C-alpha cells in the first residue's frame, strides 16, 4: 500500500519557528557576552573543558539558516496555493502575488520601526550619552542598512529582499528540473561559500547597500532549498522514510522500543554531533535538514508542542526585542545565574513586549 504523505502543518511550522528563536536567543545570551557567560552557573562540561552552554553556540548558530529555510518553504507553499486557487496563467497571477509580498514586507518593516522607536525612546532616557548617536547612525538603523542598535537584525534587510523577490524566485524554482536544478543549486552554494569566505564590513552608504545585497545572496541557497522541499514534498518523503526505517529496525521490532524514543536518541546524536564539529555555517544545512524530519517523527507531548507553537507565534517580536532587552536590563538577567532561568526570563519579557507591540500595531492599523 502506498504511504500517504502528510505535509508539515501550520502548527508544526510554528513549533519549528519557536525552536529557531530559542536557538537565536540562546546564542545571543550566552554566545557573545562573556560577562553573562562568566556570571552564570555551569553544571555540565565537555571533555575539552568547555561548559555545555558555551559549546551550544555551535548548535544555536543554525538559527539564521533555520529561519531562511522556513521562509523559503512557507513562501513556496503560499505560491503553490495561490496558483491552485487562481487560474493557471502565471502572468495573471504575478501581480497579486507581488502585491501580497509587498504587504508582507510592509508589515514586517512597520513592526521593526515600531520596536525601534519604542526602544529609542527608552534608551535616550536611560542612556542619553549613547543614543541616538547622530543622524547617520539613526538613518542607518531606520533603513536597516546597518542595525548597529541591534546587531542581531543584520539579516532583516537581506531577508526582506528575498521576500520581495519571492514570486520570481518561486517561478524559477518551479521550472528547474534535472541537471539544470543541480547546476542552479551548485551555483547558489558556490556564491554562499565565496561570500562566507570573503566576508567584509563596509562603512559607506554604497558599501552598506552592497553588503546587504551580498548577505541576501548568501541566504539565497537555504531559501531556495526550503522552496524545493516544499515543491517536491521532500520533508514529507524524508519523514516517511525515517518512520519506515525506524519501524523496521531491530530496536523497535525486537526490543519493543517506541519510534519516538529512537528518534529522540537520533536527535540527541545529531545535537552532540553539531556541537562537536567546528563552527562553520557551511555544514549547518546538513545538520538542520537532518534534525527537522527527525523532530517531526517524534510524538511530542501536548504541553511541549503548545509551548513551542506559542513562542513561534511571537518569534518575530522576540527577534526584534531580545537584544534591546539585554542592553537595557542585562545586569538583571545576569543576576539570575542559572542558564535555563535566564533564558526563560528573557523570553518571557520578550513575549510581554510582543503583546504590547501587537496591541500598538493593531491600534495604529499597521
């Protein structure tokens, strides 16, 4: 009997967004601030003497790759749905889809500007000697060309460029097959490698524009991979293959161990494999595309799925606010000492801020 392939549900996508944003917050909480890292309790150390919370930076570094993949996957699903619902004349469908992408980017940037202005209002009151830092700095942040107030938003403008170009990108992806598809992926990967190896920081206006264009080109590979996974239902096929393999394995058949238990072990092996491998964004896609289907195979408790999905729904505002909150309340977070408590407190504050931002967005009809 042919197995029915069930795609990722919207709830599962939200869960994955929740995981991605937790990875990002962990990275910026413990991976870039030595003062916070030195001030927290460390219970587990690896064989080389590094605390586990420090080594987890390598795992958490996948957050941008994670988001880009989900973005390409989700926008491709929307593109497919629009073409199924409307007539099949691609030229007729092009205009409304581009208009939808513009509205999507407008909402994202309006959200960004609102958070930025709220932060500046507080920061100029608490740290007037530092903020806003001059008209050039303010304009760079308002345009997102250089997010110096919040460097975790470095890929905001590149991601919005990919979103604006989503429709022609999806048309290109839909039309590529066979050797042309492999050539397309090889070129996209080569561009990513060249940009990664030759990363340069610019200061002029033209340099900042070029820098963001290069960043968008660097993100394009995983964006396209996400679109291809949606187009060919590759995630569903991989999940089905893993379930088949686990069900037929000796552990499940002979030792009466559940599939979820086996997949949890596989997920842990992938996790420790990633933190043991050198810090390189070039291998992140391999681990990410291995972890997502294994996670989807696990029968997750309702409280966990609900919590991750809830965090995922607030992921954009958590992304926009967590660095600002660390800047303004870093000593309070550090005073909590325990990593899980620190992470929970920071995410909790971000979610409270998210409700405020969502309320203001609704009030201002943005």
